[in-house]
C-alpha cells in the first residue's frame, strides 16, 4: 500500500511501497503561533520535505493543571497558517465533532493510542477522506490493529497508517517488541515507528510523564532495520522547557544527524543488500 501526501509546495511525502523512509516531526503541542512557525521552518531547513505534527489539544494529560494547548478553533487557525507556508500537517483528534473541522486544515488525522478502539471516532475520521494515522494502544496486540483499521475502511477510506508507540510493561514503563512492526505490516498498511513516545515513562514525573531520550535513536535504528515506512519524532529546541512531553522529545540540534543516519540505514535495508549480507 502506498500513501502519498503532497505538501502545498508540491513536495510528495510517501509512505509504503518501498519508498524511502518518511518523517513526521514537530512539537507535542502548539505552544504559541510564533513557536510552531519558527520550529517548522527549522525542521524543514534541516531535513527537507516532511509532515509537521502538533496537537491543538492534549486531552489526555496526566494532571488537570497541565498545559493542553490553544484549543480547537485557535489551534486550527494556527495550523492553517502553517499550511499557507507550504507545510503538510498532522494533528490529533479526540472527539467525533473535531474530525470535520480538523480535516479542513490537516492532511493526516491522528487517532491517539488511548482512543484506537473508539469506533465512532475512527469512523468520523475515515469519513473525512483524509489520511488516518492510528496509533496502537499501549494495551493492544499488534495483530489486533486489524479491527481498528477495518473500522476506518468501512467508510470507504483506505488511506491508513499504523503507528507503533510501545507497549505497557509493568507500571510506568513501555517496551517495544520489534516483531510487532512486522505483524502490523502484514495487515497491508504502511507502518510508522513513534521513536519518542516509545521511550516515555508514563506518569513517572509526578503528575506528568517522564522519558528516556537517550534511547530514541537506538530504537529508531532498530525499527528502521526491520523495514518500516516512516518515523514519528517529537522535536523541541529546548526539551527541558517544553510545555508537554519534553522528557521524551528529541533536541532539535540532534535532528539532522539523527535523520541522516536513519536515511542511510533505510536505503541499505530497502536495497536488499542488508538481507543478503
């Protein structure tokens, strides 16, 4: 399966069908209009065409006091401004009523991991006709993503991405089973590896999640060696100051060499030489 997203500048970002590794990157949440405009330009300057990711609302923060974002109306206005600058956009939706307005701005609608079994949400996303990225729940077996995918496909929309983001491993810990990437690929849809949420330590930060960013690249390399279609990575210029998920974000100044190493590994894997070595 080949999923192609064309940016407003005419650049194609392709997932699947043997295409080079694609990149989804951006901050966890919209912190300000100025910040996302600056960060999106900085990412593009370093890596070229990519999908910009940012949430307008983080509806599942650990604490009620945590920053959630600017909300639907203001968030979509800000993301719409990024589209005018030529960026392709991915954003989360949490409720069925958000699907249609988000689809007017975003190229990809993302279903958060905690909501990957929510039938009405999946169907609402599918009906928009946009690409739908379903993140695998931390509680779900990879083969069970078939049922989530079928809910979207029931609307006639076959533009699907499936994302691995780690599986619950005891309390406040996640583990990545690389076999799951192969299993999800066998379902027929392009598979993305979320290299930042996979190193998250859920709820381990006293009312917030913590993380182990030193494992972002080792896990991303392993997933790339398996033969995935894309990498999802949250990026921030100063993770220690990020308003959401800073402990598991990749520092911006590390992005360019990180991406270059993954691209070279991906090219080797998809050339077939890696298998025959």
